[in-house]
């Protein structure tokens, strides 16, 4: 199988994940670019930024038309994440490749556990909303474009801290940060699952763009464009399918399956990195 075909096929998986969950594309892209497509850790994180940012951008219009994007809140969160993205991108080029991937693997394992817990919470909410006495309330809460899902605003300090952390992870590891943004928007701003996933795309686009510009300004942004473009071909097309899939399948089921995938990737990446270091 050629490298171009491999990149396109894996791009399909990444696109499905971003389209369905609004998160997680970079988590898959970085280890795949390194271990399957033979790129260095630093080049893989650079390529992942391009893939995640453009795939999120391609998914955004459809989510917006469905009323699942709160643009103002997304732009605010994304703008606040810019400083963290700059710091993370600078730190990326001062870390040893093995240390970078050990840290990334640990991040994957932690995220997988958190997402499994979130999937269980989503399933309980879905089961509760499906009961006859609560169906009407559930429909009102999850109707695209409704404002009833928004709760009280978070404190400025917690919002800035969370956004900065999201930006740092984006710049450092080449991930979009959606796996942090989605639960934060749900828990703090009381967004529905679909609104949080849609709005997180705005944050991913902004944080990725800032990280890319920071790398370019420092002359430390290297991308294998033929591979990345093949990857993008698969991911941008599949992202639209992922958006449709999210309307047909229980969100808790998607979240659980993705959490399992992240755990396996994290375990394999950590094992490969430690073996290579030995």
C-alpha cells in the first residue's frame, strides 16, 4: 500500500472523528504520521495542526447551519487560547522527540479515562431524557439553536486558565484541544453535546492557526505536504459524513468507542516510544 493511500485512509478515520465528536482528530493523526507514515515527532505535530485546523474548518459550515455553533463564545474561547498556543509551539521545539511522545502518550491515556467517564454520564442523561415524563424537556434542551442549554457564565479566571491550557496542548502536541473544550462547554456553559462539539470547531481552527503562524514565524514549521494533502483529502470528505453520523447514533456510543480507540493508541504509542528509547 502506498504512503499516499495510507494517508488518505487514515484521514477518513480522523475526519469521521472530528465530524462526529468535534474532537480527537489530532490524537489519532500524530501517532499515525509518526509510526505509520514515518515522520519525526516534531514534523508530525506540525502536519497534525494543518490537518486538524482545515478539517475543523471544513466541518464548521454544516454544523453552523444546523444551529450547533455558538460563534461568539467559540471566538472568545479561541482568542483566549492564542497565548497558550504560542507558548506550546515554542516549547515543542525545545523538547526531545522521545520525551514529547512519552508526554503525549500519557495525555492520551488520561483523556481516554475522562472520555469513558463522560460517555457513562451521557448515557445516563440519554436514558433519563428518553423516559415518557421527560421527553418534552429533553427535546427542548437538545433542539439545535436553542438557548435553553446555556447556564451561568464561568469566572474569568477559570475561563482564561482553561483556554490557555487548550492552546498550550494544541501548540505542543499538534492536537486541536477539542477533547478539553467539549466537556468544558458542557459542564461550565451548559451547552448540549452537539452545541459543544460544534462550537469546539471554532476553537480548534483559531488555536491551530495561531500555532501554525507561530511556527512559521520562528522558521520551525516543517510539513511533508504530499502526505498531509492526501490525509486532508480523506479527512475533509469524511468530516461531512461524521457530522451526519452524529445525528443518527447515540453520542454516548460514539464517545465510548472513541475513548477506547484513544486508550489503545496511547498504550501502543507509549510502548513504541519506550522500546525505541531503549
